[in-house]
C-alpha cells in the first residue's frame, strides 16, 4: 500500500509515476537491469524509509528512482550544482529534492548550508517521509565505494533513530560513460545525445545491453554501531562485497564483445 497523499501532491505524484514508467522503458533499451530483493520490502505508512545506495555513476540515481516507483517515491538529497544543470533541472522539479552544496567544491564556507540540508532530511524522516541518500556524496573515483570520513549518515541516524534502513547496492556501471572510469568527469549534456545516436543506429531495440544489478536489503544494524567510522566501514564492506571491475560493452549491434569498440574511453 502506498503512502496517502495530500490533494496538492496528487498531480505531481501522478506525473512522477508516469515519467518514471517512461524512463524505465528507455533505460531498458540499453541496460539489462536485474532487481533483487525489492519485492519483499513493504511500504510503511508509520515509519520513514532511508534508501542508502552506492554511487558508481551519474545514471544510477535515475535507475534507482525509477525502479522504486510507483511503490516508493523518496525525496533525494541532491548536489545543488548537478541539480541546476539543464537536463537534471527538469527531473528535479518532479522529485522535490533537498539540495546540498558539495564541500569538496566550495569548502567549509558552505558548511552551514550542508547542516541545513541534513536537518531538513532529518526532519523529513521524522515526519515519516522516505528519503534517498548517498552516503559517499559523490560518484566513484575508482571501482570501489569510498565513503571516507563523511559524517552525514551518522548525523541522520542520531537525529532520526527510528528510521528504517534499506541498503541499495548497484553493480555493473563501472565502465559506463556515465562513470569516471574513462578518466573524465561524466556529463548528461554530452552523453545523452550520443546515447540517442547509438539507439538510432541500432534500430532502437537491437543494440547491445549492459548488465546491471540492483540489490535491496533491509538492514537496521547501522543504528547499533557506535561511531561514524564503524558506520562508514560497514557500508563500504557491503557496497564493495561484489565484483565491480571495469566492464566494457559495445555500442553497436555489429561490434563484437571483444574488440571493435568505439573510440570513447568507456562505454555507456
């Protein structure tokens, strides 16, 4: 059963569900997505759910959000710079994000804005609102998740201790053009037009598909851990518990699985 909506929320809810359904079908033109564990996770009207994914690429938030729809429509905590970009900005209008600046970009001068965003997340959780939160706060720099000394999740666990925790592990995207495997920071603006070109050349439905797995596991043991270091180590062990080595996938139907790749350093 889905959470009840206010009248004012109904139209946006319906638009988001419809958009998610369309995007989900588009994603499956390129990705063979296997979903594990979501079918046994029930919605809760009396308890907030905090979804905690790893972050190998720019495209995984889109995959996770559309996979959760329509049963779960969590608010994401999003990087304010990424959310302001033209393509992302349209999507952000639907998901009602909580925006937070990246301290690695702006430094401690924006610490107050970060604290305010985390407090808004905590407040939403205490009001039984579902949230999508990336503990690392950035996409992979290598083929492993590295949360480091980030304290955001530990802060939320203290401020909203009754929150239900769902760990989300996505694999198969390290090597995608939406990842940093090619050595450059990925961009929707430059990658999406290329994706459209590949789809057209492949006759829409006949292109090679990248295999991606998304696992959902309910695990509330994080609340029992004593400190930030233990929380982050627990998550890193979980996220890095599967093989996330570089995987290359051809762009076009006439290319072989080995060799014949397009000149880009990594494939979508």
